[in-house]
C-alpha cells in the first residue's frame, strides 16, 4: 500500500469520525427545537376543531389568523438572520425560542378574532429567523456534499412533530376538555409551549456558533472542517452572490423565491388543514383524527431520509426537488377525489405528505449554492421570507373557499396547481451550479 493511499484512508477515517461527532452534537438538539417550533406553529390546526365553536369564529377567521403568522415572519426574517450572522446562532436561537414559547402559551386566553390575529402575527415575528438561521448554521458546519442528508434529517422534525403532536394534541383535546374550567384547546396551547421554553434555555449550552469555537473537536478535526468549508466557498467564488444589491438583480434569486413560494403553499396548506381533511372523511373522534394524522407524517420521515441520502450519494439536487413536487401534487389531488373513502384518502395523503415535506428539505440544498458570506445570511432569509407569504395565502385561501363553498376541494386543487408550477420553475435552475 502506498503512502498516498494510506494518507487518503486516514483522511477518510478522520472525516467520518469528525462529521459523525458534529452530527450527534448538533442535529438531535436542532431537530428537537424544530419539532417544538412546528408544533407551536401548526397546533392551531387541532385547536380549530374545538375553538371555532367555543369562540364563534368562522373558517375565514381561522384561515386569516393562521396565515397572519407568516406576515410577522416575512417582516422580521431578514433582519433576524443578519443579526444572527453578527452575534451568532446560540444567542439568536435562545432568544427566538423563549419569545415564541411565551407567545404560544398566550393563545389559551384568546377570546376575540383581533386577539387571535395579533398573537398569530407576534408568533411569526418571534419565530422569524429560526429556520433560515439553522440552514445558515449548517453551511458553517457541513460541506455541500454532506448537506442534503443533514437538511433532510433536520426537516424530519416536521413529520416528527406530526407523529408526536397529532396524537398528543388529540389526547389533550379530549382528556383535558373542561378540566379546571378550561377547554382542551386551551390546555393544549399551554402544555405544548413548555418544551419550547425548556429547549430555549438549553440552546445557550448546546449550540456552538462555528467549528472554530468547538472545544469538543480536536485541532485536527477543526482544521478538517475549515478546509472543507473553504473549498466549498472557493468553488463558487466566480458566481456567488455576496451583496443585497446583486441579489435583487439576479434572475436565479427570483426563480428560487418562486420555488420557495410554491413549496411553502403545499407544505403549510397540508399542515394546517390535514386534521380537517381527515375529519372530512367521516372520522369525528378527535383522538382518532390525531392518531390518523401521524400516518402521513411517518411516511414523510421515511421519504425524507431515503431521498436525502440518495441526493448526497449521487450529488444530484435538481430532480430530487422536481419529483417530490409531482408526488405531492398527485397525492393532494387524489385525496380530494377519494375523500369519501377513509383508507384510499389516507393513502393519498401519505403521498401528499411525503412529497410536500420532501420538497422543502431538498429545496434548501439549492439556495446555499448561489450565496457566500453575508449574502448567504440575507439571501437564505429573503428567499424563505418571500416563500413564507404562501404560508399566509394558502391557509387563508382554504378557509375562505371553505366558508364560501362548504368544502375545501377547490382550495386543494389550487395547491396542486402551485406544486406543478413549482416543479416547472425548478427546471430553470442550472444543474451545473446546484449538482455538487
């Protein structure tokens, strides 16, 4: 065996040990934070099954309130991510989680539509910067060739929040209803905010801003990560977007914003309305709705891990976004036409969840390929915040359509069309830049 071969094998072994250590140090905690984030963001979908009758809210009021989260999110996301680039992820994530935990618990005391609207807006403002901040943080720790699997792993938090949150929310709604004079939906908001507050405090000790500050890595390991990240930066030096001015002039940024909008519409439309879609099939018991909602999310976890690993193994990014777009669109469309059959509808919702959630995880491998330095902090936040506008429009559109027509069919078909449009926009992304 030659010295070069031995050196190569030693480097591979060191690389494997280093990234395995980083993965176990960062990813479980970041995933737990995202589970709490998504649970606090969409548990209003379960609360809706009780609180609308209790408070006399219409479907349109619910849809507007659900969507107002994303208005606050849109306004504050870019400033939050730029501030994180300045002070670091540790302090930023701690601040975000403590604020959103407190605000989420306050939903238990909502009495009027205006209070509901204000709290949803404030929840979005508080949480702004968390998701793009983590995506930015991953670019500090993992080179592009390893990032799809990490992004997919992080995004498993969304289906996990459904697997955990669905049955948990259903159980709280049914077993604690009218306990000590409070409705089940009120207890749900309070109890599901507690993990967020605990994780927010833990963030200060468990998150390390950069590899250079990681005392839990050896000097050799820190140097390896720094070399890998530097090679990533050097690879895109000729075309990387590094300033806000160049970002606003770049056609690919606009394409990425359009894709982000379409994938957000599918993900949030499904997340906010999944309990209602299951309820429409004839399942009326809220605990059963919660348990059944865990099934599509379980399928999404499997799809995420398989697709993410395959994307890293092949270093292909583009078609790993396009195919899930079509799978999600097909699943949503079929779920509407088979809504009278519980089993068939659940199977189609499994495809819808697998497709819609996989899209988002795989999509976030594309934007970092176009940005570098400060441009990455502002660019990732800008794309995500513009995409989040769909998180406002999709729930509001579905709520308005259901109020006007008595069902959500037209709204779901509209989401299907947006997913197909997203796939067509993804075709315009240059493979030479993102496939690496």
